[in-house]
């Protein structure tokens, strides 16, 4: 969601398989989210102890949890995708994952393209919420089950952003593609609302060049916005380090402060 929230919520704490890992599962769509509940069921069935909450690291888990520090944080699946750098970390889904990564806990943000639905309305494995959860679980479990012996789930300071396109009963398992956040990414602008003096938002056209400037990572990768629009699952890796890379631009900028700093 675009409204960032890592605040109050409820918790669902159940004992898990002793061979599994401890997962903190959260999102800003609420404890009754059909997407979140369906993913919880799948992770639980795979033998991983999962806690569902918003504020968990410092209150719920220490006071009520079967575990104190999660091995992995999974946010979502959100209602609506979170693609492109602009929503990172404006989105609650992205922000919660980023906050966990910053606190040395590996995190995977997941977002779907389905509409909001209460968990009480999800009554079959073909329901859109169940389909989204199944794809999210496939990626999450794929990461968990491929961890090298004695190694971390993800390297320190690394996280993952997963976005899922619209799913149907005829298209339940789309291709999974490694992506970058930049590339056809959207940026919002304020536009007048229906009531005078109020505003809403819309996507800027043409695409903003700033948000699509690629300096880090593999710039030959397709953008996650483009990939999801074309019916595939995007998987982008992120790090918490916003520092600009060492290149000609960086050196040129800092050279202008050479007389004022210790920069070489």
C-alpha cells in the first residue's frame, strides 16, 4: 500500500515444526487480510513457525511469541503491486521489509495484483487470494529450501521484492524473472480531487527520468514494472545501502568540495 504503516496490529502465534525456521509475517492491510492468512497457512503447512503482526519485533514477539527474533520477515502479499523505486520505501509492505533488513533480519516483500478480501471470504484454493499466496509461498520456500549449509537465508543487508501479476485459474504459475527496480517505473504527482481544495494522485507521463536512472546492480535486467505488466513474477534484490556508486559522477561532484573536505 502507499500509506506506510509499521504500527499497531494483532498477532497469531502458533507452535511450528522444530525443523522449520521462525518467520515474522506482516503487512499493513490488517490482520484479516485474505492474502496474508492464505500465505500463513502455506508457510505453516511447510513446517515453518509463523507469527502474523505489525509491531512484533519489540513487543509482540518478546512478550507473547514462541520465538523472540525471527529468522526471516515476509511482508504481504499486499493488495496491489509495489514496483519501482518510488514506492520503496513509501509502501508499508516495502517499508516493513526494509526496516527488518536494516535490523539485520533478512526480509522478502511480496505484493499481488488482486483486490482486498477478508480471509473469511477465501473458501477455495482457486480464490485469487489463495492463488497469490501460492505464488508468494513458492518464492519464499524456494529461498528457504536453497540456503547453503550453515549460511544465511540472505546476506546481511540484503532483501527481496516480489511482485505478482494478475492470476487466473488458467494462469496460476507464471514465469519468475529476476528484475531491477528501475525501468518503466512510475512516479506520482498531485492532481486536484473532486472536492475543491483536495488532491489525489496520478502517475506522471512521460515516465520520470530520475526514478529510472540505473547506477547500481545489473542495468541490463528488465524493470519489474515492465515484467509484471507482461504477466510475469518480478524478483528484485535490494540492499540497505543508498550510497552512490564510485563512478565518474560521484568523483566529479565530490571534487567540487575538495577545498572544503578531506575528499581526494
